[in-house]
């Protein structure tokens, strides 16, 4: 199969062998589960349980604001083990802001009892809409890291190419590698279901970076039954696992941020999401756990865990064994796109793919940023062909119009530019800042528009009320005048009649 | 003589053309006022001394008002106005600019249902009726504070919007 190449990118030291050779282990059921009510991109969920309620594994505890989740940019949250709800309160959640957010806290009872699940007997007899409903109900989001609700992405028309993303390009992370090696059949079955939902795509490609030969072999074997599924090795190059980069490698099409891949007839799903779809349809199981890599020099035995959502990170690190050297830094996500957490008291959520636990020896001190020397190294590695230098100048000067002129929203935050910068400028931080500001300004504009409309309507309403009141008054005046006239007329007539009567009496 | 006649004729033709164009392509309203109005934050708070954002925009367009009178717009708004009108930027004339956005909240236990705040609200964001409890529609409140002063029982408070992970923004790098 012919492959293409995207601009730039990096060859990084993988550090994958730390955790890639041991089997996926089931993490212990913790005593307490902390489940945030927002674990995806989109609308937060609302609690449907109360403190003191007994819940079963797989029971919905956070429902989307609406009857049918499959129509909303939201997805439900399920209890990941059985137990009692002990608190519904704000707890720290793994987010770069370090803020708290509403969570449901469950004290587990150790029984781990499932709620009754209703599997789909034969998915091929169901329509895509019905299957999407099942997927939305199961709470499935993109498990590659972004957390985009899967049913929204799958609700696309005229898709010709389905790409299953097993590239896993970021260093240290091996959860997709292990998953592909251990559950290749699940992934193939999931891919077949997704193809059915998308109306039978012409092509279905599973892409794996060539640093994972064992996973490639396993999937090749599993895919032998299905002639329509192509398993492809792609060159190892960061960030091949990015949605648009992978599309470019496999099809040669370069798609900007303003356009959705679905518009070009392409949909990309991660291998973990594919397996989650399979489990939701085949067994009726909602998404309550995921595979997480725990790695780094801070733990004794780096490995992959199948972890229930809501498990606190410290319990997971304990299960890996702590190194005596102590933990100096904890990163959620990969070293390129992840973010540091201040402590271990955060829950694992749907978007947690990796924990990098580092001891002091592993951490290199980041030198102080120096002025930009305009070497252009950043522009050479940018996978989306931007001019990182220009973006940096304008973001630093807070010139938000200019950064948009240089297409800042095409930036995928991959961190290649900052990685190669000889002056150690935290370039991505500037881009993130600029993007957040622009979004906030746009939001303010929207609100200003709304306020203006409402103010104009109020002025119109006041004038209308005034006019109506005046008209009413005039009508009343007219009516009272008319009745007065009528009364006078009547009185006149009465006196006239009396007079006539009097005169006629006199005549008598 | 012919030259004068020709020029006069040309002048007449162009004059007629221009006269026709001014009637045919007449612009309704003042476009510069619309442009200024689009930059203003539309809180309708009246802190500039004009009864709402549009009157202030009209005053700026007529050259009656300075561009630094809008506290909710802040420095960003003032700079945008300076750029739009090609005027010299000026520091804001107010000292205490509160950057955090606030919304009005009515203490519903204390409210006596006098409707004074409803009449004061420039964007009709307060619900209620005479002798009935009032409440603020938080999404539509612009935080202009115009409802606070008229309340006879002081039951309206301006509460800063909560800082959550959905409203959080990446900070400027140090």
C-alpha cells in the first residue's frame, strides 16, 4: 500500500520497552471511587443518584441533560463498581487548571456486582441509528485522549474510509500496543460493527507504527478472516497518531482544522474506542474502565492496567510498587502533550491514557527561556506547516488577529516546535494562551450580541406598551364621552317627554 | 465659448449623476455608529453617562464623547475603539475596574415583589410580577448592576461567576 508523509514531525526516543512487555493487569477495586460528572468534551452530566443510594456496577450515575443522549454532545457516566454513594461534591479532577469539579464518590462493597446488561443479539439486523443509541447509552468517548463522544463522530453520512488508529506515537505510552497484542479479535469485531454503522465503508484500514511488530502480527492474524480489513504498518514518527496526520500518511489528503475529516469521507477511531464499541454491542457493557500505562522511573514495575474509572492515581502507583528514590513529578498523558499534576489524589477518567511517574534522576532541569534567534527549526518540524515563530511573536504581543491570520487554530498542540527550540521557549504555552483568549473573546461577542438583541427588544416593548396604553385610554375616553352624550340625550328626551306629557295633561 | 459650454454641460451631467446616486444609494442610519456599537460590550450599564451602549456609540461618532468611558469594555475595548476610529488611546477614566464578570442574584426570601428591579433591567433578565417573588435569569444577566440601587430592601447582590474547569483559560506564560 502506498504511504505518504506529513511535513516535519520528530523521531523520538520511545521509552516504550519499560512497560510494553508485561501483560495487562486488572487493577484492584479501590475502597472509594471518585467519578467526575464531566469526563468528555461537551456538556456535563447531571447526577441521577443521591447520597446513601446503593448502586450496581454499570448503573448510570450521571445522565446527560436530555432524554436521549444519542442526540446530544454528551454521554452518561456509569458506576464502575457496586457500592454506596457516600458523597456528591466538588473534588480535584485531572485537568491542567488544577480546579475542582462535581464528582460522585462511591464506597465500594467488594462484590463488584453488575447491573443487568442487555447485549445486542445480532448487530447486523439493527439500523445505524439503533446502534448509535446503544453506543451513546454505553458512555463511549474517544479513548485516544481527546474524549470526543463516539456517537457524534460515528453519526456521519457517506463515509468511504474507516481508519482504526493504533499508531500510538507518543513516547512511554504502550496501552494500545498491549491491547492490540492481547485482544486483536475484539478490535477486528469492533471495526466490523463500526463499518456497519457507517453503512459499510469501502475501505477499513488499521494503522500501526512499525515499532510495534508484535501488535501488527497479532492483528494481521486476527484480520485474516476478513478480507476487507487492511492492517498497515506506518513509519514511526511523532505525531503520526494525530488524526489528520494519520489521514495524510494513509491517503495523502491534508485536512485543515476548519474542515472535518468526515466531510472528505474519512472517519478515524482509536483501537481502544473500537474495542469499547465491540463490548457495548456484544455484551451490553457500558464503558467503566480503560487501559492505562503506568510508567517511568518512579515506579518499580512499569506496566499496563485495566483500571476502573474513579480509581485514584496513588492506588495505581502503589500497585506498581514505588521506587525508593521517591516521586518527583507525575504527568498525565504523554511527555509531549500531557500535563503535570501537583499530587496523586486525582481519579483516573475516560481520557487518562498514561501516567508518567518520574523520580528526581529522570528529570532534566528545563533551562530558562532565551530570546528567539529566528533559526526556523520550529517551522521545519511543524506537522501542520505553520510558522511557529510568527505565531509566537504575535501571541506574545497579544495580537489575536495576527495569530489567527497565521492559522493558530490549525495547531494541534503536539509540542514538536517547543521540543526543538534551542532557546527553550515554551511555545505551546503561548499558543494555548492565545487560543483560549480568542475563544473567550468570541464567547463574549456572542453574549454581547444577545444582550444587544434583548435591549433592543426591551426598548421596542416599552414603546409598544406606551402606545397600547395611549390607545386604550383614548378608547376609554371616547367610550365615556359617548356614554355621557347618550345620557344627556336620554335626559333631554325624558324632559321633553315629561314636558309633552305635562302640556297634554294641562290640555286635558 | 464652446469650452465653457462643454464644461458647464459636463458639470451639469455629473451633478445630476451624483444627485441621483445620493438618492438611489442612500445609507440608512450611520454605519460608523453600528461599527462602534459592535465593539461595545452591550451591558447597557450606563456607566459612561449615556443611557445604553448605542447612545454612547452615537456620542462617540458625533465627537461628543471620549473613547475611554466604558468600564466593562476595559482596556481591550478602549484599544479596539482607538484602532477603529484612528484616535489616540487614552487610559480609562475609572479607577476600579473589576475584571471578573458578575451576575445579579436576588435573595428570594427577602424580596417583596416591588418590580422596581424589573423596570431597571436593560435586558429584561429579571422574571417576576407585582407582589410575587423575582428571580434573575443568570445566562442573560450582563452584570450591569442597574438593578442593585433601586431595590428598597437591598436583596440584590452582585456575585462573581464561579471559576470552573469549563470557564478556565490557559494563562499567559511566564
